[in-house]
């Protein structure tokens, strides 16, 4: 495996680096650095700027408005994004729905929705999980029944990230109860302002409102909102879940976070010496750095396979497990550094560095990283079956 970039790739790297230097607003960079949530307006404003450059939907082919980059270019872009301190984009429209419509949508659906994802006119949320259907998603019960030219939807979704920002939801619904449960699922697009939709907030352990419950009571959508065929929803959902994601491991952001932690440890004094010289912390930082290096090389191998036309399959489960465990370890290190200043009720923390103030909220929220996008246990089941060949 050759991990050196070519001359052209190095030039590309310089071009990307310069663009971020010239275009990333300082306040956005600072909020992202210390772990403060961005407002909807800030996220949309930044994404619009990327879109003007043609760099918003980096995995999309040129025919749909993407840059048509190679996997290596995407990797370089993500490294430079993290290095510059720019936020990761909101994935639901760009990473999830876009590729689904490109593969399964009608021409009308592509023409209508793809440009609006790029221009950020539409904010999509993902309506998959239900109170009784998370890991066992195929058990979902939200029902969709045909009525003339329309469908009528009844049921409830949960953990719907940013449903309160979204004006559209892509949803998995049950259209047939008589067949094998996977075969009775369909994929449908629902406008969030349709009569009969109620969004109820869930405040998570970091004290923020990212998540929601969404209720559908006799919600009507035209039949043209179905993506693929009735009963094809499971195939569509699987395509979406295994869709190529070279950034799933979060290596770029973890490298930047680790560097920040090392710098903080070197300048934070406890018992007359920098924390970086306290053996227990030194060891913890070194262990996390080794794990991160190993993950980076696993990511390189996946990248090389993708560049050779063999898209990542079950390997993405390894990246997800290790990547999220490292994110959790880094958030724990930041709390270790902050010590009592991490306590949000401690007024003295107002005098400490801003990243200390956010550290406990971030630590708490990242406990969910080994649950969302498929829990650790489910990823391990995938590895057991698909990589180890056990059943
Ligand atoms: C922050 C956050 C954001 C989210 N955003 C969205 C979103 O935008 N849209 C959306 O649709 N969903 C979203 N989710 C939901 C997420 O996909 C589910 O939480 C996840 O799939 C787990 O499902 P569950 O919560 O129902 O847990 P359960 O499936 O009930 O699992 C409970 C526990 O049992 C374990 N378990 C379950 N089945 C097995 C098995 N077969 N073998 C071994 N262990 C098993 C699980 O690993 C877990 O530890 C989000 C979740 C979180 C936490």
C-alpha cells in the first residue's frame, strides 16, 4: 500500500487548504473548536458557501452537481476541513438521501430534490427508528395505506435528529403486513408541514435539543413521493446504510482533537508541573494516539480498496467501532484535563478555557456515538457474519 500522495494530489491539498484559510469564518471555527453547537442559520450559511465552490456534496458524481473526486481527493479534503477547524456537514440530505435518489429515484424526483439539497433549500431528517424498532429496524410499524392518488401514514418515529429544523423527512413505512417483514417496507418522502405531523423535542444528556419524536396522524402524501417500488424500502434502506463513507472513522477530527489535548496538557499546570508530565495522563494520551494511528492505517486500507473499485462493505463496521471508541476516549481525556472545571455548575469554569466548559457535555453526548448509526453490538454481529464468516 502506497500512502504517498501524487504531485497532483499535493497540489489539490494546497488548493483546498488555501480555500479554507480564505473562507472559513473565524467565529464558526472557534465555536467548532470548543464544541459549541452551531445554529441552523450558521450550518446552512456555511453549507451554502461550500456549495458555491462546488464542494458540498463531495461524494456525488459531476452529473448531479458533485465535484466527481476520487476517494483520495475526498480523504484529502476531509483532512484539510478538520485541520482548518471547519464543521462536518449535516449528512441526511447529502450523504444519505442524495445517493438513494440517484440510484432509485425517478427522473422527476432527481430533478426536483437533488438541486434543493445542494442549495440547502431543503433540510432532510431520517425517519427510521421507532420506539419498538431500532436495532431490529425491520419490525417497524408506522403504516402507509394507499387511498386513490395518495398514501395515508399513521405511526411514530423516535430519535429523529433535527426533525425540528427539517422541512422534509425520508421515512421507512410498512405497506404490507402479510409478507416477510423486510418485504413489507417502503421508502417515502414526507413534507414536514403536512397536516397531522407533530414534532416533540427530546433533550439529550448534554442538555441540548438535537433529537425528537415525530408522530404521524392520517398524514397524506401524493403517490409520487414513493421512492422505488412499494415493498422495496428495505433494499433502499440497506443501500443507504452501506453507502460508501470514507469519513466514517472520523480520523481527521480525532487527530485535530488529540493535538489540541496534547497542547492543553502541556500548558495546564497541576502540582507544579504540566499535566503532560503526569504519568497516568501521559499513558492514556499515548494509548489513544496508538489506537488512532492504527485506525488511520485501517482507514488507508479501506481507501486503497475503494480507489481500486472495491467499495468498503462490512469493514465500515470496524471503522465505526474503533472510530467512535476513540472519540469517546478523547472526550474523556478532555474531562480529565479540565478536572473540576468540567462541572457545568462550577462558576469558576467561566474563567477556564472554553473547551473545558464544554468538555462534560461533549463527553456525555458522545456516549451515544456507539449507539447511533447502528450500535456496537450490531456492528460486531456484522463483522462476525460478513468478515469472520461465522453465523
Ligand atoms: C444521538 C442519536 C441520534 C439518532 N438519530 C437518529 C435519526 O436521525 N433517525 C433515526 O431513524 N434514528 C436515529 N437514532 C436511533 C438509532 O439508530 C438507534 O438508537 C439505534 O439503532 C439503536 O436502537 P434502539 O435505541 O432502539 O436500541 P435497541 O435496538 O433497543 O438496543 C438496546 C441494546 O440492545 C442491543 N441489541 C439489540 N439487538 C441486538 C442483537 N441482535 N444482538 C446483540 N445486541 C443487541 C443494542 O446493541 C443495545 O445495546 C439516533 C440515536 C441516537 C442515540
